[in-house]
């Protein structure tokens, strides 16, 4: 069945009302009709099987069943990503969403080339959030990753790490090989933070600041990766090592009251 997203507030008992964007996609692109069955994901881990009832300005439907989405990994990764130039951030957000990243926090670093007014940064963040929403729908995730509004790196580093058992700062300088850094991690973490610089990487001062906050500087290998490659690469490695990448698939199970 086709997947769509729906805000929890648009679900009232067994009735749902889709927003205009999803309605246009249903009617104008997919040519769905009343009586067709679709899946509506509420962004909080629940999938609703819905029978379309009407396709007016906003589509309506009836809930036939609800299930817990099982596509979320046990490892929750937050990617603190130095803002790159061009549309690279969209590529990073899309790949990170597919790889099960829970949050993407765009960081303004010493080597960030793009400089915008606060209102423009908020516009960018809204666009990146839409990319995450579409990517989550495409890959079957039940939860849409949060994409933050860009902030200076120092501010993100000051945010309490909470339950994060693993904090990795990717750096091509004097840093531990990633394999050695991960060997010291036991038991398997449930929450991980990863820091990736923009084009040109992180400045030494920024790496030292991260180290002072308890982050471990690590390098991926002998080759220097592009910033749009490094974030998804480390997410894939961590999900394979500690998460669900490479494991068997599990089907969603019905929710019983």
C-alpha cells in the first residue's frame, strides 16, 4: 500500500483528514480514488491502515487498523553536521533518514562558507525537515527525524548529552582509528552523537572544544571523505555495529489495547 504522513492531530477516533500536500499527491499524482487503501504514518511510530472516503480539498478516510512501525533502530543517532554549501545538506538529511538517524543538528563552524540571517536559516531548516519527511515516507520509517535550525557549533556542544553513551567527533587530524574507538564501547550504546565538519573539516580549536566536552576524536580511514559522504558513512557503520542495519526484517505488529 502507498504510504502517507499525517499529523496526530488529524486523527480523530477512526476518522482521519490528510493535509493539502498529501491530498494533491493522492489525487493528482497517484490517481487514487475513494475506496483505495493506504498507510498513514503519524510520525510517532504508528502506522494506520486507512480506507479513503473522499478526495476533496483535503482527503478523508476511515481507520481500519493500527500497528506499531518496526522500522526504527535500537540505536538513536544524533548527527551534528557542519553546514555545507549548495544542496549537500539535503543529500545528507535524506541519506541520514534512510539510515535511521534520529536527529540532524546543522552546525555553523569556522569553515562554514554559507552565512545567512536567522530568518533565512529557519527557512532552510523547514526545507530540510520536508526532505526528512519525504525520505521517512519513502523508506518506511514510522518516526520522522528532527532537523534543527542551524546554530553555532559551540552552542550544540553545550547542549547536555543526556543518555548518550557514545560521542564521536570525526577528524582527519591526530585522532584514534574508528575501529579502536569503537572497541572501547561496552555495552552497546542506545544513544550516540556524531560530529562531522563541513567542507575543509573541523578546525583544531573546535575539535579540542569537543574533546573538553567528552567527545572522542576518531578518523574513518586513510581516505578523506566529502562532508556529504562522511555523515551517512559513520551512521551506516554505527547502525551495522550497534543497530539494525544488516539484520533481519521484522513486520509491524497490531497494537492491542
